[in-house]
């Protein structure tokens, strides 16, 4: 499993050095501000709507808070992947773990958001706080 994950990160880093190629009705997303490789891999998976890649980065018991309200992590992202994405990365803080930017949701429209990642000792996403941002 470790070797497979290592190969995944190497492949991912080689294919997403600076931008994610846009899909239909999307602009390219500049990833150069994302300094944490695990956060970058998660954002890439989110942007591409790749559930297999996304869930491989997450702990089985990952916790999600959306605007302070606890949500069921897996159910939330099964619905969100492919329908929600960053349209810009505006700033990154907390050693690369907190990402702020403009966001698009097919259901909720366009708004500023934050994603605050926490990782467990195995390097998997153990908690993710998301919500509307004002900056």
C-alpha cells in the first residue's frame, strides 16, 4: 500500500506541477500556492471529481465540519465530487493546511470558501473544516 501511494504522489506531482487543465466550462486552476503535497493531491482530486483518488487520501473515520456543523464525511463528498470545485486559490496559510479561494458549487453557486485540513499520523485526512470565507 505504501509503495502504491508513493507512486500515486509521484505521478500526481508530475502531472499537476502548476495547473489543472480545465474541463468544460472551467478555467485552469493555479496550484503553485499549494505547498503541502497532501493538500495539493486532495485539491486535485476534488477539482477532477475523482472519488477514488479523494477517498484514498482520507481516513476511514474522517470528520467534516461545514460552516461549523458536523456532516457525514463520505456522504457529503460522494455528492460533492464532480459538482464542486475551486475556481481560484487566493491564499494558503498554516503551513499549507488552510486553503482559501473562490469556489463553485453546482447547487449553491459561487462564493469564497476555506478548506482547513488536518492529517492523522498515517498521513490521511482525519478532519476537514470547510465553509464560506470573508477576506
